[in-house]
C-alpha cells in the first residue's frame, strides 16, 4: 500500500526545480504522488491551505506539510 503525497507548486523556477528534485525523486512503489499546479488550478488552493501549506513549493505527506524553499506565498495564489 502506498502513501499519498501531494506536491503543490505555482510553476515558478523554484517550484519546477523542487518538483524535479523532490516529487519526481520519491519512490513510486512507496508513494502515490500527485502534482498540483496551483497557478493553473486555483480551485485547489483552499485544499492546500487546509493541509497546512503556507507557501509553495510544498509537499504534503500523511497530512503533514513540508515547505521546500520559497517560491510564492499561498496568499498570492488566492488573489
């Protein structure tokens, strides 16, 4: 059984680098990885916020948000 991991990003250079390094680097036999581009899918911003995401890029695993570097505040994506 794999663990759900959601990688939220906004498409900025920092986010793309983190996606390639972190999200794509997860062992797919252990993690069910979903990549969510919040710049293109604003309907999911509130979902990310409820998961504890304050800025992107961020990875949420088992309800725990892990912030990676700093590309954009979630508040900017809500606007």
